[in-house]
């Protein structure tokens, strides 16, 4: 236990530096004083949940990464579906950053194109139903077993054909997590 606790400080400093974050900036984000953060990193202060949780949130890393918890041996992903209207998104990856995987069930109400752009690259695979993909000047229907890949800097939208829900797998890089920007302004 003492060895694990002794490694927390250097790990906190390493993670902060990897995120190009200063102690002052981290203090402003977390509400933890600069002196407390400095003592945590140097090992002069013992870490507590009250201190580690805001730091993990600020760096967008799991708490396990801050404390160096040993793996529990169970590789299963604990699925946490998120509902958006009549659609459901299920994150299939646990770690932030890097390649992200999602299973999506897109309901019939998401059937009106609203093209957007963002940095990154995306792959889609249709598991069930029909997926409508609008990509730049292309408007295509993908059926079960079909896949698409594209640069997300191109205006794109995907959803149901409106006939029935569609179930897909989606993979994209970390830039794909950024806020979507409309490719063109909405009309009145």
C-alpha cells in the first residue's frame, strides 16, 4: 500500500505535464489550492478521494489512472447506454482519448439531414436496418453488413431512413469528440 501511495504524486505530476497544464491552471479548474496540488505531487500530502476526483475530472482520466490501481482482470466493458430521444448510444470503450467505439440504435425520428463537420475520421458498420448517410454531395443508403469510412471534415450526417430504427457500430478518433460545427447555416 505504501508503494502505491508513494507513486501517486509523481503520477499526478506526469499526467498534469502530459496535458500541458500548469499548477495554477489546474488549481483554477479544480478549486484546489496550488500549494495543496504541489504537496500532492511531491508526496508531502496524502491523496484523498476529495482531492483526486476533481483532478481526474479536470484531466478527463479515470481515477484508476491517477492512483495506478492494478487491473482487476475482468476485460468486460460495463455498458452505460445514453438515450437521446428515440435513439440510444452505447459507449464500447472505457478510456478517454484514442479510438472510440460506439453501438448506436438510431430511431426513426432522426431522419432529416443536418450535415456537420469536425476533425477526425469515422467508420460506420450497419448491424440492422438501413442507414442513410449524407456525405458532401453523396446521399446513400447502407444496408446490413455494409460499411462506410470518411474524413469528418467533409459535411456529413447519418440517421434512419425513417422506415425503421437502424443499429450501427461507429468508430472514430479523438478529434471526433470535439463539438460539431454546422457545415451550412439552417434556413428559416
